[in-house]
């Protein structure tokens, strides 16, 4: 990478975004930014898990997005690559992130975790038992699944699926830059 890169990681809940974001971060020395990281940094201090879902929903959809975007911009401006670990449900969100990267002279790469619905369901059910990560309210999962605008070919997504060999995938990612 000759200049900072914004890796825009998108996919539905339980698709493996955070796991892949950590891999990308480790391989490229990139900072991880996203609403989850901000939310969980504030969770205990603000007692977020005991609030009504509607309050959390507003925080998630209205308040944390611009903070996360600004964080990505700040790191890119300092010459640091960033992995934006988020659902990125909508095309406008991905467009905004690409625009931010371009505004500071950084590259952007869209990484789409293309995971079948049955696999997402199995992961969520397994997580309810193991509690390896936080759960997501069913209402949010249903809404996100319905509203998710899967990246079109015109966005040039680098797809990652559960059966993908990680080393082969990274070779493709590097050759795409």
C-alpha cells in the first residue's frame, strides 16, 4: 500500500465482519473504526444495555455514524489505513465513506462478507449459547436483513464467503489495490 487505504467492511450481523476486520488490521497495520467499537466503549459508562431499544436505536443510527466516519477520516488524514467495521447497510453509507477517503487522498476498498442466511442464523443461535459476542435484538436483525443493500458489481466489492481460503483472499485483496 503506497497510500492510506480505507477498507469498508460490510455484511449482515453474524457474517464475520469483526473477525475479518481484525485480520485485515493485523496484515496492514490499520486502525479499526466502527459504531460497535464506539458503542461498547461507552456501554458501561452510559448503561446502554439497560435502556429501551428505541433509545439504543437512535444512538446507533443517528449519533454514532458521524462519529465513526469522522474517526476514519482523522486516521486517514494522519496517513494511517483504516478498517471500517460496520454493517454499512446502505449504498449512501458506502458512498459517504468512499468520498471521505477520496477527500483526504486515500484509497478505498469495499469488502463484502457474502454469507448465506442459514449460516447467519446458525451463528446467531450458537452465539446465544456461547455468548462469544453481544447479541443483536431480533427486531434489528429483521430490519437490517430487509434493508440491506447488497453491494452491486459496480461498487467493485471484494467478496469474502465462509468457505474462502484467507490467504488466497488476501492475495486477491492486495492485487486489487
